[in-house]
């Protein structure tokens, strides 16, 4: 057999094996890697999804596996190096985009294939309930006269960068005060020790509903049904169409297309299950579904926005 024939045979056999794997998939349990500690938003939503997915999946179950450390780098690195066979999923967030540029992670966002988006958590401007600022316009006007003190989880986080993005499109200036987690931010805002904060809606909504904080604007292309009186950023004169923490599934590059399609369809079926959407909504995470192609658009848009901000503010490594 000549070399060409051998190569052709290898391609055909390899393709047949790949197709057979996809047709039988899954035949064992699937690990959903959450690159953060238990109890956070990514962990909570992953467990809600897995609970419903395991009522639909045949041939195996989804196991949530926490691999935290380095702001997501440990788990993301593990997932990037996993076999591309569909048995390792990554609970993918915006940090996959920024960690390589800002923290020198060994992978890039191109080392992952998007599967589907299940939550888009838009940023909101939050102030204490007793704040003198009754609108986003008043908040921005005050920050244009004198920098306001804003509590953040850390320099270089998506919430810090949302503030930098606001500064970029307005004349506002902020003093950023890093804290040790959301709890300290919450205490600072509730106690009136900070002028405000930039939080994802999922974390802000319950405190707004209880009257502890006031929401001034939401970085989304539409108003939130629960807070219909809160304008979008663009309605408030802040030219940022969407700034949101995204949460979805991805797999290592090289995973067969049929496997990606199967997982994407599973996520769609989960989204169409009423018990799932009810649990997500009750937990403060608006359920959505966007397929792999649409999720790719969200990732690319976020990468375009953040890369400019990282470069302009010297946040990269």
C-alpha cells in the first residue's frame, strides 16, 4: 500500500472513530469543572443545571468538580489540557478571556470551543439606599466634578473594568477600593461607607428588593422586568450597550462537532425545563439560552471591549 493510500485510510478510520464516539456519547460520567470555590454564583448555577441535565441525559451523569485557585486559572488550565472527548466541560466565565492577558495564564480563549450560554448577568450601578444620587445622571455628574469612592472585588476584575469603561465614555472619575470579596463590598455599601459599586444584577437584585441598595442603571440592551424603572446604561447617557458577566459551557479545542452539538442541545433542553428556569430565577440568575455560535459572538464582543481597556490602563502582563 503506498503512502497516499495509508494516509487516506488513516483519515477515514479516524473520522469513523470520531463519528462512532459522537453517536454513542456519552457512555460515562461528564465532569463539569467549576474553576471557583463552592457557594459562588458559578458553582450555584452549575449545580442547578446539573440537577436538571441529569434527568435528561442518558449514558452518564454530569458531576460538578470544583478546581479553584488563581482567580479561575487553576480550573481553566486543567480544562484546557483535558482530552477533547466531551467528558470534561468548563463552566466558562469572562475570566477565561482576561486571565491570559492580565495574569499570564498559559491558555488562551481560543483553546476552548463554546457550547452554549446559560446566563448573562449584566452590570448595574449600585448606591446605598440613603445616597443623594437618585439617578445615574446625578451619579455621573457628581463623579465628573470629584472622584467617587467605588468598592470592587479587586483591581482587574470585570467589575473594576466596567468602571474603567464608564470613565472611558464619560468624564467621570472613580477611586477604586479593593475588598476581600462581596461580603465586604456589601457592608461598605449598606453602611454608606462607599459612594457606590458595580455589581452583577444576580448579586444586586435581592439587596435592591429588600431596600438596602438602590439601582441606578443596568448595562443591558433591555430593562430588567423586575426593575422596570431602572434605565439601561444607554438610556442614562452611558454609551455602553452591554457589559455583563457571562456564564456558559465550553470544551477543549478539538472536541468533535457532533459532541459539541449534543451538549449544546442538552443545555437547550435544560433551559426549556420549567423547574430549571424557576430555580434559576429564584436564585437571582436570569436563565437564557444561546447556542454555540451565539455564545461565540458574546465572547468575541467582550474580548474586544476588555482588550482595549486592559491595554489603555496598563493592566496586562
